[in-house]
C-alpha cells in the first residue's frame, strides 16, 4: 500500500482485512473532520447512509440518525418553501442523468434554518434504472448572507437613485462608449426604447445633439478643463426635449486617471433643474413687481399727506384746548394729556413715513439757498430744551466764531435733519448726560455740524445697521419712542442737499454724528416757517350702555396708553369691570381661569400675535364660546376682512372709536 491519502481501485483489491480497516478509519476521520455530509441513498430501501460531521454541525446526535437516514422523513427537515425545489431537482436528475446540483434551507436542532448546497450523482443498473444516488452536503449560509447583503445594497442604491430623480452616466476609455441611465433620457422626455436612444448611434453624439447650441461650447470647455485637471466638472446647460421644449440640466462628474495621467473612466450625474430655473425667473419677476408696487405705495402715501395730517392736527388742537378748561377733573386732564402725547407721537411717525415715501418716489422738493447755521441751531435748541431738561441733560453749543456762517441748504430740511440728530442724542443719552453741538470749518468749501452725546453708544457689530429703514437696533423693546426711519431720512436729506452724513461711536462712551455741508458766501434774510393749519372741530355724544347685571371684560394689550384708555372707558359703566393681561400667554391663562363675558384682543402682541391667540381660545372647549373682539392698528380693508374671517366677533381699528366699541359691547352684553 502507498502513503497516498486516497486509494485506487487496484489498491483496494490488493488490500487485506487489516489494511481495509485502516483505510475505512482514515476515510471516516477525513469525512468527520470536514464538516461535510457524505451520503448514499439506496432507492430500493429508501434509506440514506450518512458519513461526516454535517448533521453534528447542525446540533443532531445519534438519537436523530434514524430519522435523517429515512428517505421518507428527510423532507421534514427541509424548509417548506424549498421542498418542492429539492424534489424537483431530484426528479430532473433521475430523468436526465445530469449531476444533481441544488441548494435549500435545512432545519437545525435549535429550530433555525441554514443554507446547504447538494451535489450528487447516481449509479444505474443494466436497465438504466437508478439504484444509488451518492453525494455531498455542505453549509453555504455565509455565502447566501453575502449574496443577500449584496442584493440589498444594490436595491438600496437603485432606490436612492430612483428617489433622487438624478440620471447616472459613465464613460469608459477602453470601450470608447457612454452609458446613460434611463433617467437621463427621461429628463429629455424620452423612454428607454425610443428610437432616438436605440438607433445605433453613439449615445454621447445623440446627447450632444440635444444640447442648446449656445451652451455646447461651454459644455465642451468645462469637460476639457476637467480632463486636463484644471477644474471640476460642474455645469448647468440647456437641452431640447423630445417635444422641443427647453429643459435645464446640472451635470456633475469626476474622471479617474491611470498612472500616466490618462483618463480611463468618468462617472457623473444629471439633475433636472428646470423647475429651479423657472422659480428663479419668477423670483426676478416678483422682485420687479414688488419694486413697482413699492413705488406705487410711495406715490400713494405722498398723495395722502394732506388727508392724514388734517384730522391729526384737529385731534392735537382740541387736546391742547382741554388744558385751558379749568372745569376738567384730574382724570380728564390726564386723558387730554394722553391724547396729546399719543397724537404728537403719531404725527411724528406719519411725518417720517411720508417724508421717506416722498424721498423714495423722488417727489421731495428742495429750495437750496444760503441758510444761517446759528439760527437753525438756536431754533432746534428751543424745541429740544424741554425733553432735555426732563432728563437732566445739558445742551451745549460751540460756535468757534462761526455765528455768521451760512451754508447752502434748504432751511426747513436742514432744521429737520439737525433736529433729528439732537433729538436722538437726547433720547438715547443717559440721565444727567451732555449733548454738544459743534461747528467746525473744514476748509474754504465745507462746514461740519457735529452732534455728540454721552450715551451708551452703538455696538460695533451693529453699526452697519444704523441707516437701515425701520431698524431701531433693539430700541423697539425699550420705552424710547421712535419709528426707525429718522436717521434714514436725515442721511437722504443731507445728501440731497449736496452734503454728507457720517458718525463714530464707542460703546459705553457715546456717539458723534456730523453733517458736512457746502459753505455759502452770500447773505440771506431770516426765513419764516409757514403757519400751521387750523384744526377742525367735531363733537359726538357718548353712547349709553345699561347693564342688568355685572359683566367682566378681559383686555389683552401690551401698550400702557391703550390700557389706560380702555380703563377710562370701562370706568364710565358701574356694572362693567376690566381685567388686563399684557401678553397673549397670560391672556389665555386668565380666559381659562376667570371665564370673562367678553375678550378684547390686540392683534400685535409680542411672542404670540392675536390670530394665534384666537386660534388657541377657539380650540379650547373651555373658552371656545367666549366672544372675542379684535383690536388692531392694521386698518386696511383686507385686514378687517381677515379679522372677521378668522373668527373675531368684531374687528376694531386703532385709534379706536369709543362709540363703536360700546355698541359692540351692547350687542354682546345687553339682554334683549
């Protein structure tokens, strides 16, 4: 006997009993150590003779061998979905004599399934009938898991590509061809089987024929730059679709190069950005439309100047007359003072907005002539002295022997600009601070009028926002009144008079603004300001409100003046009481806990506006049936319509007409 691992038929014939036993033992060790299942199926006896450690690796022992050796019981170990596959493979082998090669899942002792591969062949008798089928089983679970992971990865990639709506393309140098995914052609309106794709031409040539002629040179140059390593391939270009419509494509890709720097492959994506491009066009059109609308708004506000000023002047005039009526009670005097204070503030806001509108529309008129600067400064000091004294602020002026100096300006507009600078220096100063106005002759052509204060200054990171319209640099959250357009107007007024406006500020130390205006050598007489318009009178009797029982009103408002006004109105009616909440969240809480008869809700509230608060109240079963009256300064017709559609019982505008408010309360509180 040789020392070979396997023995030939001649070796087996010559072997004695001892050698045969050694041979069988050696084969058994090989079989058992391999983990494979070697078997032979005796079809006549329906028994299967197993060798090797296959079943042991599945957890089965000697007590299970009778079952696995019974050909009738073996299918019970095969996964139900795979039994027919295995039996079909056996039948095909018996019919065709081709080697048996199949796989299926087999049950382990722990009731799990593992994948096994079966390879076998058969021995037939002299009549061609199969007598034995001999084969091997081995575990391929790991292989199947890898295959499943690969399939899932491929499916995931496919799903991602399909969801992204991006087309995929790739160029191969060795094949001199392009691959385009179906999505690329769908971007152009085609399907995979369309003739334009399948007519045998080079697909890159077909694609290039669809690129807009004006974009083709850019496409070629971008591709050449990328192949030369000069730039990434990222380009937007137009293509003609199947129906002749123009589509926008953004193509991005990257080439791979060999060791010699030659491109061997390039892969990339096509994204359809037609909707984005059309949206950009709409934005441009909308911007142009908005600019036209803004111009129309400015024109409208300019034309409304007289209509806005006349009733406001009447209000301020009668408010001042109340001061001469010594029969008024203290409460009435306070009411008149609040009317005048609010009216004057409103007049300043309207003046600022109207002036800004005039400037934007180009309708601001100027009369440039020699103006005596010292006179303008004195007039401004006269107007600013009372509020300065109230805060203990010292107003000082340094003429530097320039008392008789004239500048070329519009007298009214120069006074307006300087008054705004001095007013800001007082408003944003500290109590007991200083405001200095200084005249400096820069040269023979320019005079500088400087206004400095000792306030908190402007933070450096916000100084670029100073001349932005309606930007008050967070002062809107303080008690300092203003519109946020004063400096914008001042800058534009100075520049339209041929001057310059600039500033310096140091946080914690103060701010200095200055105007540089052209000097004038001509003398001009004092200018007299035009007289103000005479106010018109009106009279209206208060509406009665008779209640048969006490009623409670919840007023959600954050403005102290408006709160005081409402308190005065309610105090006229003995059976009417008023509860105030100065922000929306507190108002919602009080509405739930106190259940008032009526809620008066301001629209412009911090944190949560009136519409949001109304929505919360209407969704809550506890407060849903409480009538809510809206109150807002937004007085345009569409604002009123929006308020009523939102669910307000009524929508009142500021300044509130008290009789309208009382009539609304009467509808809600007085029993018929």
